[in-house]
C-alpha cells in the first residue's frame, strides 16, 4: 500500500473496529493470506471488502484501498477463509428433559449452537439431521441479521430414519411420556420421510421426495444403511437412484449416510454427490481400494470423522465395548487409504451442543472428554489434528474445511476461498496453520459477511452449554 493510499485511508487498530457492525468498506492488511485455491501463501497481503464481498486481494503495494476504508492491521497474523463443517447437528440434544422443556423453542438451541460454531471460526455449517422447522427459523433469524450465528444450510431429516423417540435413536425414552408427545417430536424430524418409505415402491418414494424438496430444505440426505442396525441396507439401489434423481431435479445436492462397505458402494452407483462419514465401514473390513478409486474417478466427496490417536486409545482403554470403538479403528485405515488416493475429503464432526450435566454423569466420561469429536466448538479442532497425524498435507487440511466443502455443496462461487467476488468470510489467526493444525485454535478475529464478529459476546443467550452439574 503506497503512502498516498495510507494517507487517504481511515486507519484504526483492529481493536477499535466495532464488533458486529458492518463497515461499508473494510480492509485487512499486513497478514499472510492463505487461500486454499492459491499456489502459495501471500506475505504482507491485503484483502479489501465492500458491502460484504471481497473486492480485491493482493500484495500490499499492488492494491488500492479506497478512501474512508476501515483498516484491520493484521501484521504478523494469518488470514484464511471462514471454516466450515460438512456434517453436524445444531440440535442434537435428544435427552428427554430437553425435548420436553424446550418443545416449541428448539430454534433457540439451534441459535446457541450456531453461535458456538461461529465463535470458533466456522462461518458456514451444514446441518445433516435435525428438526426442519427449528432449523429454518434459526436460519432465517441469522440471515435477517436479528442474531449472530454461522450461516446455516440444512437437510432436515435423514430420509428413511424415524425421529428422536424411535428405534432409530431413543426408543427407550418413549415409554416414559405420552404417545402424543412421541408423535409430535418424531414428526418434527420425519416430515413424511421416515422408515415408512422403506416399504414403498420407487414411484411412491419419488412422490414423497418430490414433496419433501418443497419444504424449504437446502439439500437431501438419505440412509443407504440403517442407523442402529448399521449392517442393514435401507434402500435398494433403484430406490436410491430415485432419491438422487429427485434431489437433482430440485437443484439440490444429495448425500447419504453409510456405515458398511456395501452401503457405500451402492450409494456410489446411485450417483450421490457426498458420502457422509464415508470413513466408517464397519467394525471389521476396511473399504476396498477398488471402491476408494471409484470415489476419485467419479469425483464424489466424502465427509469424514477423523479422531486423534489419543482419543482412539482412550476409547479402547475406557470404552472398549462401545458400539463405535471398533468402527473407529477401521476408520483410521480407511482415512489413510483415502488420503493416499486423493479422495476429496470434507471435515465433519457429527457434533452438537454437549450437555454438561449429562457429560458429568456419563459412565464413560474418562474417554468422553479426551479430544472430543461431537462437541461443537471443539470437535473440528481435534479433527484437524487427526488429519495431520494421518499425514494429510497442511494445505489439504485447510481445503477439507473450506474449498472442498464449498465445491461439494456446489457453492464454490460464493464461499470457501478468498477470491474477489466471494462472500467476505475470513478468520484471522495469530499462528500459522500450515505449520501445525493446533494453530487453527489461535483465533484473533472472525469476519462474516464483511462484518467483524464480537466473539466475546457469543453465545448471546446460552441454554444448554452453560448448565452446571450439581456439586
């Protein structure tokens, strides 16, 4: 930036930028810019933002900063695109107390969750299972600027799964409440896309999916395999093709839940865009390289659930009989194969708001608290470290949280990189993330839609995360 430009610009320290207040024009200067689509990091770079969009990116001496621009001086720091999670659950609090106490208010918990993710650098999240009405309400509140939070895209129900108080999730709890409550709760998730579809012909499923695509969901997710009986195939390949076709007809991406080698391969043949937790293939057999190569050849993205070696060892020691413990052992091998083969991987966590009281009372707390995966605001950091352990290249780790996700959801023209024209979602880090994955934790500032986020104020009105266990 030349001296005349500096004289014309309105220079303020980054501490003086009003949190959450949109500047007509904003510039981040002096930082090393790490764009996942660039050939290399750019030292002493400038990012110019106008009306919520990036308008210029380049070396300090090559970029003109408009007069009156507010400047965030980020010398010695690092700028990356806003992070994402390809597969989480903003409402994952299925304990009976929360379901009853906050019935009709689930959107408030969704907002709390979206603020926890934003606080830790995730400017966009993709919710792959949750109550449609609550997710839509929270999304609309955030989009209208009425509350802060990560940008939300959601699928609503996993097609073929029943709701929270069913055999797919918490069937045992249903016996303790009225049938009316059970039905209301399950329907808030199912919306006509539950297990009943598994009895239907392809034409009947097509009609149901066509109706569901008109409910306001952003993308589709279906179960190629079951949730509790993870070795069962949910839908035939021809029905899976129908679901994919209807999603694509509606202009949506389609992803699937798989938990076995064959459910994964069937979903590939059905033409899905994203395999959800595709590193999970069961407790015994890793994914054959033939199938891994299909993922690469057909350019199918895989959202993955990496855990650190430290967490795996804690599970094996303190929760050896846990359902997922052997699955996660095999998953480490699957992840190594995918990294070596060049599969497009999307970082995900399956996370929700951890209930502090329930966590404290957990019989497996010794493993639950080690490098947590399913805790919002924490799981994505641990997942990055796990990918680093597995040998993923530093820039690929960044892509797994940014540009890969944007591309898989067909949103690469809007988010996921620091190119001019993109929505201005940025994270400023104090430490270099390409040197160590733990440096993603060193968040100095978050900018979403061109606005500096007041991180200290988040979450604004917490409900679940602030609960205290009894002494």
